[in-house]
């Protein structure tokens, strides 16, 4: 019996790269076993476990016995079809949001998962932030009384996405409502612990979508290509009588963004969840009291520590590769295969190769800002060489060839950043969603 959970990736694109494979590859007890679609070969080489495979079609992928669960990272209009096939093959499924572009398909997915006895979940990651988890626990303790009103906001001042299929309703299923709204609605209903809508009233708008501007977060756009809404606003009345107001927009003329913000009002107290924390408002005797809870940036700190360790390991690896190359070069010179006059040029080559190898390692550990990470690794290699030179020869000089070694180290690191980072990445949102 295998001790690890075998995971397969369907749809090897930017969402899979930046939200799934990097994290899965670092998890204990998890191994990436199969890849299908997009840049599957690249993903398999970078993140695949020993013995993992690139599959030619979905049937081959789902037939693999070493795949226990699948992550679906394909365009929205294919989620339901792929998920249903995977569920029928008795694979556990993590599907990127939205789970489907029709309610009928979503119901079919849930029913099929229940029938096959496997797990189905959707990438609504907002539930799992430390702040959301902490507020959820307090809500369940009953200190807020009966919740009767909520407001969920996912609003950008000017942040219309200008790449991919965001403007194509046939692929995307809609505009800002299905892109951002699915996160806002899920987070609010989960905090309310109430998923029983009675009726709703809402409107959708193109709003600023008809007036392109370079002030947009990701540059201007062609309004003729925009076939989806940029704003959606409405109210959902739950069967309990609770009223949920939704404000969803890619582009709204307001003072600032208001993303992942949920306001909850109860008979005894209220709360507002925002990125990184929440507030609780109530009364104490004759006083109005508001308490703010700010979550520690554990995730960011962990990333910084991991990246720092990656730079250290990358620098050491770069130095090791450089020394191995120089040993080979020295042997070649001693054996008469090369002249001593080439030693300086070979040393530069060693710096390039070392910085490239160490840079790839550091880039993989850091996961972002690949070019900066690669250049930094090259700089670390050069500093290590200077340190060794100072210890061994009691002198350090950038003259007499030192500049060449620096340039070689930086060039190798830059190459690692460019190639290891997968090329130019699309501009990312504050928290990348589909």
C-alpha cells in the first residue's frame, strides 16, 4: 500500500503553476503522479515525482491507479465535464472555481460525488485564511446573537483583467460575478452558516467597461471585446430571513479597493472581516466598543524564510558547481588538453554555470520574482568567491579580472531567473484567482 496520496494535474497553465503544483510539491505525504494538458511536459520535469507521467488524453490520465485525487485547473466551461469524468473514475476532485457555469452541472457534480463515495471540493480558499477561521469560531460560539444582515464586497477601483478568456462568456461563464462573486458569496454564506436562499434581486452592469483607460490596473482594453459585466450588485434573502447584500465589481469609481470584505450584523454584536484581520463591534454598558484583531502574517513570513533558505542553498550549490567545473578545467590543463592562458576564461564559464544551477534551485524555492532571485543567487556566488579569495590569499580585488567573474555570476543567475521562472508571467492580482 502506498504511503503517499497520488495527485494528478489537469490543465497545466498559469493557475496550476502559481496556485497548485508549487505547494503540492512541497507537501509531505503527497506526490504529483500525472499531468495532462497545457505545459504538461514542463510541469512533469519540474514537479513530478519519480515515475510520474505525461498523459496523452483524459482517459489515460483517469485510468492511472497511482492517481488518487485530481486538481482541475482548466477553463471554466470545461470544469463540470472533466470533474464528472474524474468522479466516475472514483478520483477525489479539487476543482478550481467556479465549479461549473450552470447550476444544473453543479448539482450533477455533487450528486455524482455522493454516489461514487469520493470527495469533491472547490477552490474557495478565502475560507481558510487565519482571520476567516478565527472569526468563524467566534461566530459559532453565539456571542453575536442572531445574524440578520450581511454584506460581501469584492470591489476593485479599476482592475479589469485584460488577458485570457475573461471577456468571453462562452468560456468564462460570465464576468466579474463568476470571477470574484463566487469567492464573496461562498465566504459570506459560510460565515453565516446558512446556504438556503429564498429569493434574490440583482442587476449587472458594464459600467466603466465602455470607457477604456490606461489607469486600469492591467492597462487599457478594447471595449468591443468586452462581452461580460464589470459590475454586479444585489441582495439575497435567505429562508431564515437573513439579508445578504453583494457588491461585486472589476471597476467601480470608489476611493479604494474593497476585496474579501464581509460585514455581519447580529442582535448582540457585529463583525467585519477584511484581508488580514477582522473587527468586532458591540456595546459595553453605555459605551460603543470596537475591537480589532489583526492576524500575524504567518504565511508571508514562511515564504520569506523559505526564499531566504533557497538563496543560501542556491549560493552553496552555485559554489559547488563552480568548483567542480574548475577542478575539471584544471585537470584538462594539467593533461595538456587546454592552455593555462584559458584559465581565466574557464573560471568565468564556471561562474556562469554555477550561478545558473544555483539560481534554478533558488527560483524553485522562492516561487516568485524569478529574475531578482536568480540575480541575487549570482551575487551570493560572487560574494562567496570573494570571501574564499580573502581567506586564502589575504586580498580581495575587483581589478585584475574580478569584474569578469561578477558579470559571469550575474549572467548565469539572470539566465536561471528567466528560464526557471517560466517566462513572463501575466500580471497578478492581489490574490490570484482564475
